[in-house]
């Protein structure tokens, strides 16, 4: 058992370009706790924070200032926890802080650069690397990904759902067994046999998370996401299994609302926006208090799920993420305060070892068989568990003879066979309790005879009574023994049932529905990921509306939108990087092949050399065949050298492969985000058009999604020196861009599907964008016109 307080770290997010830094300082002492000092300016101290104080000092295990990189965060915080998990302990890492302070960046990572990978992908990489190195055990790994929003749990890893809303995902509910263990019903546990499969699952979950989020519910800042890696390990042939879980938790934004109106409020009076964080704080306060017997875990789903991670069987680390610009000083202070309370909590992590009842039964059965064999060898007789009919009759006879025998020294000898001894006792007991008339006679006759002969001898009677008592005791002991054996057998049976029931509950509740899918490896290989991505590429929202097909106009608009989207630069960058990496991999592949053939060549030369020397030995036997051959030695050394360079290149090759896969996933993600943004923008556009069909396109009246502003900015900033009009007769579909000059200040009103005034900017690129956009719009109008007719 390892008793430890929760390790609490702080990470300060780099300031944005327009942000002003709040005043803070980091005091980093080697081997000691680091401290963070925040100074509140007087003007700020007035409203929200207790205005009596100006500086606040907080202690942390370690503080990572603005420039800390993701690999350092992983090495210092996540790696030790991952090591514990591999050793069979439970682990949890959770990020806590206000929205925008870098929780998701820290836990999952940024979407732009490979080096921005967060704790989850790095941990997966580390875990699978370690598992591969350890061949002494058989490991199995599963992952699950749960999102909790408004007290409802959703399974983010259900591949059958193409969710466009959170509510479309399978609902996860909490169940508690009689030992108060928490089980999550409906949360799928997906097996991942290697890093690639696990990363694909993470990507699937993140995509579902992103798609399910709408601007309305702001799910990402209001929900908690728990990515869990389940590791089980077993030594071959052993009945002991170690199971451990690693929760990687991205909590909801911890921002609070202050009570307004009265100045000088204490910070603690401010209330969380998110109720479940309020319950988390209550749990933490309760845990930090001594002598508290009741900890209110059950108040919320999140505290129930994280029950073990807080004050239980777990190695836990918390990362307080701080956005330290001036406006967020108060939130940063409350994050730090929360962290200080968390740092007081002691956890007791124990090794999660259990005996697999099925394996235990197999072992016991084998032991029984061995003993039976041994017995057979000693007695020379075969033993079955039941006595044969013949043996039973023999025993009945022996018992009768024994009872009839008046000789007090007579014995009942059935041999060294427990089955027979037991039978005799049971039979005699039955005779005592329910004697048949003949038996009764037998017994009474015996007794009367004895009474006759020993009437005077009270002592003899006492002796007999003692004997009877003794037998009674013996019978009782044997019956107890029997009962115990029976109970053991029942227990074993129960355990077997329980384990099979448990596994069925697990299978059902965690809905590992294998029939519905192929094996995860085939499903989530890189190829699988691409299949999946092509299916989500279908723009779920639009395709639902248009019955599966995207109109040409919509596609065109999407092309324009894509070009102007802020993320297009990221895509381009990543594309370039991917190209580079592909080229590198290709080059490495060629080199690897070269080295391999070189090694083969060298080997061939050695063989050749052997043959030559053997021939030499035959022709001139005086030559010593085993003599040291410097040429061969040199060849061998060359082979070693080549092997070394092969190994280095191969490792680089492997690393590049992982990086390429990651980059591909990142790009898919950005693309998906762009599509989602487009859908939102497009549907709003369509809605606006429906509401105001008679309005003319004026760039200032179009509802524009932020990403689209760029191209439209030209419109508002450029003077409309040349406003053009497409004549409806000439070009109803907008195919021909013949244009006529008109009054620049004119705001024309035109009927549906007729001419549209198009302001051009003079910038050929922007003009092309506008025309494409207008065309798309016009098509909508036309389609609407047709529908109305
Ligand atoms: P949260 O999940 O707490 O709401 P995010 O992780 O989404 O916050 O971070 C908000 C923004 O800040 C994102 O664009 C993210 O990329 C960026 N960011 C956060 N932390 C860092 C960091 N340490 N370095 C660089 N960018 C960061
Ligand atoms: Mg976030």
C-alpha cells in the first residue's frame, strides 16, 4: 500500500498578444515545494477579492511557467503516474482551471503541431512502449471515453453513432453494487492492442466530442471528459490478475459567478457556474477535514466516477491551469485556493490484485485428480466418488453384525476409506433417529440384554452412555466437516457464477458488442480510421437536410469558406510537414533496404570465405582450418556496424510513422472542425434567407460566420467604386459573369431569383470569392423559388 497526498502542480498559460500580464512570481526551489505569489492590484481588490490582502502565496509540487513545453509536463507529471498504473495501481490526472486556461491543451493537446501532443497521446505511447518491452507478462489494454454534461454521461467511443448532437450518443448511467463499487452502464470498453489503435480511439472520441458540441450548449467548457486506460496483466500460468485504471480528466471550466451588488465580498462567496464542480469542492472540503465520516461522493456523477481517485485507492495528480492575465487574476486565485485544499487529501493506493476464480477452479480440479491418482496407486483400487450398490449392501451387513454383536469389544472395520466410514456413521444415525421395527427390536434387544447382564453395574451403563456421547460427538464433527466442505464447494460455485455473471454484466453494461463490429484492430487500423473519416466527412447536418447530397452551390460555398477559414493555414502547414515526413520515410525506407542488402552481401562474402578456406584445407592439409581469419573478422565487424546503423534508422522510421499518423489525425480533426463551422454558418445563412427573402445581398446584411469575415472585410473596407449588376435575362444562373456598372450607393431590392447586385473589390482573389459565394446564394434563392412554385 502506498500512502500519499495528491500531487498538485500549476501550469501558467502563455499570454495572448493582447493580454496584459497580472503580477505574479514563481519561486522554484529544488527538492522543495515551489511557490507562486500573485499580487492583486488595489483597483481589482475592491470588488471580488478580499480587499484586505494584496498578495497571495500558494505552494505547489512544481510550477510550470509560460514557456513549459508539453514533453516536460508529461515527464514530470504523467510519467510517474503511468509507471504506477503499469505496476498495478490506479492513477488519475486531472486538469482544473477556468475556461481557456489550457486544460484541454494540457490533457489532449493542441490541434496544430505534433509537438503539442498532450498527456493522453504521450501516455498511450509510453504505456505501449513499456508493455512491448516486458515479455514476462501478458497484458490487455482497453480504453473508454466518457463525457459528462449536465449530470448525464455519454459514451464518446461508440462508433455506431454518427452523432451530431450530444444526445445522440449512448447515455451512460451509474450503478452501485452491494459493496458500493461503481459500475458504468453503457460505457463501451474498447480493446486497443497497440498505440495506433488507442490513438484512433482517442481521435474518434474527440471527433464525437467536437461534433456533438453546438455553440448553444458550449459542451466543451461545461462538460467533464474522462479518458480511461484499463490495463490488466497476468503472468503466464498464474491465477493472479492485476488490473489498474488510469483516468485522464479534462474538467469543466471552473469559472465562478460573483454575487453582485455588494462590494468587498470574500472570494469564497462566489458560486461555480458548474454545479458538479461545486460538489467536487464539497467532496474535497470533506476529505480535507479530519474526522469526517461521510463524504458526499454521490451528489454528482463526476464525483461518483472519480470516487477512488479522491481519497481512495489511487495515485492522483492535479494540474491547476492558470490564465494569468490581469482580467483573470481572481479566477486564478480561486483555482489556486482549490488546489491548496486538494493538496491536503491523502490517498491510499493498493495493488489491484485478484485471483481469477476460473483459474483457481482449474487448479483445484487438477489437485484433486492428482490426489485421486496417488490414492489409486497406493490402494491399488480405482476410486469413484460414489460407493457402488454392492459396497453399500456389504456395509449394511457389517453394521447389522456389529450392532448384533454382544461383545463390548467388537469393532466395525470398514478399511481406510472415508466414504465407507462416513456412510456407516450416517446409517447408524438414521437407525438411532428413525429405527425400523426390526432395527428397534435389534437395538432394544441389545439394550435389554445389556440391561439384563449389567443391571447391577451402573458403571457399565455410564460407560455405554459415554460411548454413545463419544459417537454423537464424532458424528457431529463429521457433519460439521461435511457442512464446511459443502460450503466451500458452494462458494467456489458462487465465485464462478459471480465471475461469469460479472463478465456478462461487464459485457452488457459496457456493451462490448463484438458481433456488431469486426475486431478492433481491423476497425481501427489507420486504414480503418480513414474509412471512418470518410464517413464523417459527409457533413452530417447538411446531408440530413438535403437527403444525403450536398448541392453544387453549397459545395462551391464550402470551397470558398475552406480557403478563408483560419485553420486553412494549419492544414497547409501540416500538409507541408506531412509531405516532408513522407519524403523522409521514403528515403529512410530506401536506405534501410540498402543496408539490409549490404548486410546480406557481407554475409555472402563470409560464406564464400568459409568455402574457400575449407577447399584450401583439403588441398593443403597443413593449413590450419580453425586459424584466425582477419578478413572474416573484418567482415563481421562491418556487419555489426551496418546492423547498428540499421537499428538507428529503423527506430527513426518507427518514430516517423507515429508522427505521420498523428499529423493525419490532426488534419482530419481540423477538417472536421471546418466542416462543422461551415454547416453552422450555412444553415444560419439559409435561415436568414428564409426570413428575409426579399432582401438583396448587401454585404453588410449577411450574417457571417467569423471565419468568413476575412473575405467580406474587403467589402466593407473597400469603397464601392464599381458596383456591378448581373442581368437576370442574360445570366439567370449566374454562369456568365457579365457585369454592368451601377450606382455605388444604391441598395437595390430585387425579387427572388432575379438579379443581385455584386460589389466587387478590384482584388481579383477576393472578387472570385465573392462571385462564388454569390452564385451559391443565388442558387439557393432559385431553388427556393422553384419550391414555392
Ligand atoms: P480550456 O480547455 O481550459 O478551456 P484550452 O486548452 O482550450 O483551454 O486553451 C485555450 C487556448 O489556449 C487554446 O487555443 C490553446 O491552444 C491555447 N493554449 C493553452 N495552453 C497553452 C500553452 N501552454 N501553450 C500554447 N498554447 C496554449
Ligand atoms: Mg477545454
